[in-house]
């Protein structure tokens, strides 16, 4: 899982500790509870305002009339909008206090499905939005269940999705007939199942059973008989991505890392039994693909050392199609227009928010459809990172292993304070995408930001992905120690003023780094982070528990439990004597709020200086603008006091 960049905060102050636990100053304002967080100066709020009012736009899908459905924010949360022409007005379609997820227009229909939860609970319910009547219909049970990954049949008559409605733990597959309104469960084998592609006639469904980021199993479900046929996996175990029928319904296109380091796009022809590697010459992961409705083209994207590349090939010949030059950056969602002549794609870079562009295949033109706001800021001052690689403690083929990191350096000579921002997951990857908070740190505060992809990160091959599993957990923490060594060798960086920040698993990494390198770290910000793998696994939602055991280890095994107990930041909280800021959402189904409460109590019990922020209407991260803005401002204040002005 990727943890959204909004948690990459900023802050730091000289440590001030008492021999006894300091008094707690608590403030309750609406849904916000804060403890020991000072008032944010009005001057700081004003300086931050323009950065916090940048906004982007992401592609959701095409409508039959050739207009686009996009996600963007004009109020508190991201909502669905329609854009009818390049650079046209954004017509807001939904107006909910909660952000939408999984917005997906139906082929040939004037409407779309979307998911919505309450307060960040992630118990998403699916709804149908009819553009002709503006009526909204709930498609799922409306109860405490998670409904996700909606998938349309080619004619838009059937909708498939994954749901935990049956027992709250397993993800079963459901199908809804959109004409009759009948919904039925079609697969309940236990585990996590996803629907990936309908056959052209709508009678069969390609499915995968997901075990972990390293292990999935593909199959085909006959919707009339209920018969499930699982396909063989080369090598016995592999990861699978997209999985769709060829336009003629005979072969299949899929993404897999079977017997290879990286996920490649492949085509399997059942008549010959032959599998063709379509991206075998690209030594990087294929992240996704889309097939045009007319069956003439397939588009796929690759992640090449953090940079997105777009590719289009002909069908069935698999010949490359010339494309216009795209901006260097990160590729998000993409999809073909109903007539197959255009390809919409979300593009983002370190110096530009997400926007939707359209590739016109015939003329090879790239047309920008949205122009996102940057708060009146001078974009010429935005700074892109440099990709660096630093040596860590172990070796590969007799040479030191290197860890990739994106290095954002302010203008000037330094020496600059540094914030190390660690991504969540851990099976995720930090990318050089636009982050207004980072730009504020660089321009306004002259703080350098380092964003490492420590071992266990995605994007660098499956061996690298598994280097932190189970008993290897603290090896990724050692990668942060190696980064501290690298910082000390850079004359423009101040090794005496280094802070760490991160969310989710990145929050664990913050806490673990502070227990291991307390004397080398000035302060840390932990957002929805794990403080004890034992209590985390006991309290996370049941539908997530086995997935997390595959990564962190099974706490029911005595040796693993002992290891979890030994490395838990909670059990090593006495080693944290530097200022700590902990932020949490009360409704977080992934990392429960109790993980935050217990580390706050433990560090304070040792006389530590802890700021604590809890939102009652948020979950795993802060998705409402007012909440995110306050957290961002408080984070900057924290860095100012405990990092920038540290002596």
C-alpha cells in the first residue's frame, strides 16, 4: 500500500526534557484533539497558505460523449468533476464531505460508480451516479464492510467488485446486474480475491487471489456454472498485476514477475501454449496497462528508477506506436477514449501538480486538458530532486549495496538542516512527485529533504522487495543509519540538525530510527505509525491481518513474537530523548489509534517532549483539507522549534 505524500511533513526544536513527565496541555476543537501543540502563529499560517492551496487533477475515465471524469478538490475533499474539452471548466458532480475513491465510468453508459466511506474508516460503499438524472444509488449493503476494486464488463451491464460483507475478513467477489439491480456473490473461497477482467461476452471473469505483494494466483471463473479454474504459475510463486482477455477473448494479457526480477507485460496464447514477453527488454516494472475498446491498441506504463514511461503497441501485432514526448515525471491513471483514438493520462512531476493530458494517436499530439493551480506561487522557484545512491552496511556481488534516494536541495550554500522522509508500505516506493510542503521547506525554510527507498521498497526487483521481511526488519533501519553517515559527508548538509518523518510503516521507521540513532537525530514526526508489531497485528482490522503477517512475520510463532517484542519502539521508548510529534486518525483501520496513544504515553513517561494530534474524523492519513492544513502548519512549527533553530 502506498501512503499518500500529504504526510511528508516538516519540523524540529532543541530538546527540553523534565525529570518527571511534563504536564499535558490538551485542546479539543471540533474533531481535533491536540496535546502540547503550541498555537500556530498567524504569520506562519499566512506563509503556508499559498502552498496549501495548490491542487491537482487525476483522470478517472471517459464518458460516451468524449468528455472526461476527473478527481480534483475545490472544497474540503476530492470529488468527481466533468471536463468537456481541453482546458474546459471543471463541472463538479459530487459534493460529499468525505473524499471519493474508485471513481469509474461505465462503458457506454452516462454515469459512473464510486466508493465512499465515513471518517476514514475505509468501509467503502459503492454507489452509482446517473449523469442524466443526477440520482445516486447505493449498490452495496451500507454496513461495516469494505467494498473495493469495481470492474465493469465491456458493455457496462455488469459490475464486479471485492467485498468483506460475508464475514468481515475475507474478500469475496460479487457481481451486479445493472439492469435488474440484482447483486450476487459469485466467489467465496476465502482470502483476498480481485476481479481483473470480463470476457468479451460477459460470461467469464479473470480473477486473482492475492497473498502478498510477492505472491498472487491467477484463475478464471465461469459466471454461469461457478466453476473456478486456477492457472499454473511458472516457478510456483510469483506476483501478478493486470490480467485481461485479448480483444478476441482467446488469449490473455497480464503482468507478472514469474522467473524474473521485474514485473513484465506478457501475452499468453492458449492455442499454441506460448507466452510472449512484451516488455522483456525493459529492466523495470510494468505498473499497469489498458486495452482500447476497438481492440487495436494496448497502452502500458513502466516505472524506470522512479520515472514513469508510457508505451503503446498495436494489437494483435505488438508493434510499438510512436508517441509525443511526455514531461519527465510520474505517470498515474490512464485509459483509452471510447473510440480508441485518444489516450488520457495523469502526469505529475516534482515541480508540477497532477494534470490530465490526452495523447492523440493519429496526429501524435499531446493536448493538456486541465491546468491545476499552484496558489499563485512562482513555479520557476520549484526545485526538482537529484537521484543519489548511498552505500549501506551489506554487499551485493562483492560490492557495497547502494540505496536510492531523492535529494531535494535548497538554493544556496548551506549548511542546511535535513529532514529524512520515509515512505510507508513498506511495499511502496517514494517517487519524485509534486509535494507543496517539500517546496515550502526548500524555498521558505532552507531545509533539505532526503527521500530514501530503503530495502523492502517496490520498484527495484523482487529480491530487493523481500530484503526486510520477517526477521530482517531492522536491516531497513540500518539503511537510515547509513544515510546519516552519507549526510555527515556532505559539506552543504548539517549533520547536527537532522529530523525524520514518515507515515504508516514510515512512522514505525521514524520511531525505530529514533531508538537506534537518538544522538544523531534532533526530532521526529510519526504519522499513523506502528509502535509495536504485536499490538498492531492484534488490533488491525481482521481483513488485513494475514496480509501483514506475510510481510512482518506471524506473531503466533514464539520466535517471531520474541523478535517483535525485542524490536518494538514501544519497548525501547526509553531510548527516545528527542522531541517527537505523533499524529493519528481515530478511525484508522490499518494502524489503530492505540499504536499512537501507547507510544505517546511511554515516551512522556520517561520525561520526553511529545506533541500529539488526533482527528476524530480521519483514518489512515488526513484527507480533509482543514485537517491536513493544520497538521502541516503544526509540523512546520515543530521543525522550526526543534530542528531549524536547534543549537
